[in-house]
């Protein structure tokens, strides 16, 4: 078996697997991203604004907050939704910022991000500083990569949105819906990413993150 982090590897050994049959390796999609990143041209933008990709998903609290119970999990989800709207509203009034929602999943299985984002943002999708052009058809992998290469920042929630950011030379602000226990948290630890755990009751602070610039990731991929 191949595992994407040490925690999963250790757990497999505990439940009776043969250590010789297991090893830890990067997710294969990261190899594809880094291999294709150099050959895919950056998308030409017609404005001078800084682009913030909003790669969010509906928080599956029944699955990831089951230890806290459905009531507490639902409260976390509602609190997170309000916090995302607050951040979007702050970005939309900043000078030279454009928010661009990017759905990473467009399948019914796993939750179609387009429905969640449209329902959450409501009339904000008509704001001139919000680019809703990606909320329609499903994108090919190369199109996803081109969008990440063309952005300045990313608010990344799904595992592959974090990987696409890293492979494109963007250090994402990661939104950890695995509550410090899952695959997203492993990426956060491995690459020392700025992040927010959804179980945290404090507000998300993007100030330090937004003063950064596009740069190579500190740890080699």
C-alpha cells in the first residue's frame, strides 16, 4: 500500500499490515501538477488587480465533526459560512482585488461546489469585483492549473486545491475542514502553511497572508 502521510502509514501498521508492503509518497496529482506547470502558459489577465481564488466547499460536518455531535457540527458549519461571507465582503471593498470562486468538485458525489458557492454568495456573484466565470462548466485539469498559475492568492479548502496551489508556486491559505486530523492538516504541517482550523472560534485573519507575494514554496516538492 502507498500512503500520502506518515500518520496514515503508522495507523496501517497498527491495524496489522506488513511494514514491508507500505511506504509514504506524495499524492500522484502533485507530480502531474509540477511536471505540467512549466509547460502551461499563465493566463493573460486584462486587469491589474490581484486575483484571489476562492476554493471553498460545503463543510461535511456529519463526517468530519461526528465526535462533536450534529448540533455542534452544524454550529461550526454555520459559523464558517458567515466567516467566509465576511472575508469575501472585505476583499470586495479592497482596492485592486478580485475574488474568483473556483469549484474543485463538480460531481454530485462529494458535493458539487458550484451549488454551495452560488447559494452562499447569493447576489454577490453580480459584484463587479467578483469573477463568477468558473461557476458554470466543469474544468479540465489543465484549465485548473492555468487558473492557479494566474492567481496571486488562494483560499484553499479541498485537498487538491492545496496541491494545485503548491504546485503552481502559490502558498495557499488553507481552510482545514478535517479539524486537525485529516489529509488537509497533513499538508498544512508538511509545508508550514498559513491556515485556519474550522473548529476555531476566532475570526480568520488574512492580513499577514495578503501582504505576501508570489514565491517559491520553502520546502521542495
